[in-house]
């Protein structure tokens, strides 16, 4: 009989090697190679299945089609009964798709999934849990307050899961989580590179052949990326990530990869005792109710995806207690902050070389919109001179290296959002006024071309 083969696989990136290596040549991580045992008959089984697939292809091969002959109709989508989740998915869940939902431990992945499927009363759903007992899932469902047509299966064997799917015939399958599922065809522990890859591939084949969508819940490793091999993200159709700080009540749902929609969409949830509540108007919740007389606070009209919302930027500038000044940003790009401080030094003439600068985006958000530049500079200057920005002012504008205020996209949506929340003055780039009718807004617009003009308008 043929002997089992021994192989070594990097637990971080999935690189294989014939012998153990201290440092992975692919990802550069140390001590990540794990020993796995490959059964001797797995190669022959794989060869037989491959030969069978080739025979089937020769008998029933697909013929090439011209592009104009292919139907361009949109696929019908499954309504998830959640406006935020539907938006991030691109309008709903596509039949036959496979979605990977990742996030930090305790962020609310299982809660979001369970409360979503409990609302889908008219569909048969199978919830497979490899981490919790049926009693724990029942307790969570009662706390959330739902009792939909959900069948619960506590199982970690992939073969048993497929048997249950054949019996239950669900319209949607949830796997919580992919790291706990294992197949008997691979002789390694659950969560290993090989197990995750093989189980995900089998679930992908099932989803594509049956038309039943599958939602996989995945873990996050120490580096903040999805655990398992990178091929896991390539296998699935959509990767959505649940973000946020456990100390804050807001959670952000954003798409990292989406074959059926945009990756720039954003969903915002509020964590409550009875589950996650979708936030339809985040602007009102992200603004402090009263910050009059407080220096270092500036309001910016930001856009994430297609939704505008007003964000409160907080800054603190103080004398450096140590030799090297600190530059700390929470929710904002640190390198972008260093660039903006250099612009203030060089173009405006404010000396911040010996000052500690701390930036925080209120509400625990992480904003990547370049229109935040103007509010960051205004908040830093407000804290530096200890002068508050008057109530009713907000701003939007990207700052260039030469100190110019560059135009931003979707300026009309930003102005409309500011006006809706009662702001009376708004600083915008002068270039955005081309072909723009100011008369339809009841808000005073102040166009500026340089950072100095914006600061002069704010502080006189």
C-alpha cells in the first residue's frame, strides 16, 4: 500500500512546501508552517473525479456564444428585509451566490445574520452552527425578538451538513463559521488552510449548481484580515466586513469585494440590547448635540458610497511633553494628517513642529473621504488658537500640497444634507460652483480657492 504523504502549509497565506521552513518565502511570516498529512488514495480519487469531469465535458460541452446573444437581464435578488444590508449587497442577495461575512470577535456577525433571517418569514432557511449549541441560538433569538421559519443544525462535518441540506431543502444556507467546518476527505484539523479551502470550494460548487445562496461567517486574525487562505476571498462572490469598536455603539458594514454591485456602499448599525438597529439617518446621531464654545471641533460633509452624512472632527493641539511630537489619528489616515500639518506649516505659516496633534472622528467611524481635509485643518487650527468655530458652519474640500482647495464630488448632495440638518453656512471649493445654481438652497455658500481663505472666513 502507498504511504501517506507529509506536506507543510503556511497557516497565513497557504504556501506549500515539501519540508518545514522557519520563514515563509511568500508572506514573510515566521513559524507559520504546519504539518499536514495527505491520504495516499486522495490523489487517485482526485484523478478519477477529474477524468470523470473531463468525460462529462466532452459529452456535454458548452458551445461558445457571441456577446450579443447572451441575455443581459438582471438576476432577481432576494430581499433580506434590511435596507442597510440590501444596499451593501448591491440590492439584495443573488440566488446561487456565496457571501463571506467577516469581523472581529464579538462585533455582532452572528447577531446580524440571525436577526436578518428571522425577519425573512416567507423563506425556508437552514442555520448551521459549528460554534454554539441550539440552546444558545434559541436564547439569542428570543433576545432579538424573532421566531421565523429557521431550521437550526449544530454540526461541523461537511458531509453531514450536505445530507441535512438534501432533507431540509432550504432556500438559504448560513454557515457559522467556515473555520469550524471540516471534511473527512482532508486529514487535518478544522480551521487549517486545507480544510477551509476544501470546504469553501465544496460549498461554492453546491451554491452554483443548486442556485441556493450560501452565507459564510469568517473569523479575523491578529492582523485584522480574514483568517484562512487568501484563496477564500477569491472563491466567494462577495466579501463584506463588519467593523467598529466594541466600546462604541455604532457598527459599519462595508463591502470589500462584490461581483454583483458596488464596493463603495456603506451600512451603519447601532448596537442595542435587542440586536442591531439599522441607522437610516446617521448624520443626526454622529453630531454632538451641543458643542458651542468648544474649540477643536469642525463639522464636515462626507460621503461614503452614495450616502452623504455630516461628521464631527475633533482635534487637540498641545505642547509636546517629550522631545518628539506625537501625531495620532483615530478614524482618519495618519499619513494624510502628517501631510495636512505640513501644508499648514509651509503654506499658511502656523508653527506646529513642537506640538502634539490628536485627531478623532466622533462616533468611532473610519472615514476615507478626501473632503474631510478642510475640516481636519480647521479643527487643528481651532484647537491651536483655542477659538471655537461658530455654530451653524460646516465645510467640505480636499486640500492639495500647494495649499489649494480642490473640488470634491457630489457637492449638491453634501449641501442638501447640511441644509436638512439646519446648518446656515458652508465652505466649499470655488471650482465646484461652475454651472451650479446657488439660489435653490437656503444656506450661505462660501467658495474658497486656498486654505488661507477658508481659515480667514472661519476665524476672521
